[in-house]
């Protein structure tokens, strides 16, 4: 998988729309977008628009990751 984001000594506060990470496989083919907002995380598989993906609350994602340990 490929996720590109490079920030050196930069602090960003997310607004209402959050930030979108463009995700590609190892061959560079677009897999989907991951939108991270203040309260929700949304996975948009393929070429889906914001709001049409699978959403979960950020707290749920954190809990799931911690429970997986």
C-alpha cells in the first residue's frame, strides 16, 4: 500500500472536512480514500465521493485498534 503524506515541523488542526489520504497499491493503482475528520473516519473504496463511504466514529476506531492488541 502507498500512503503519501510528508510534514516536517508542521502542525495542522483539522477543520470540519478533515484530511483525505489517497491510498494506492504497490503498483500505484488507486484503492480508495481515507478521510479523517474531527469525529469520524470514512473509508471510500474506489472512486467514491465524500459522504458515500463507510463511516465510523474516531473513538470506535481507537477502541478497535487497542482491542486488537
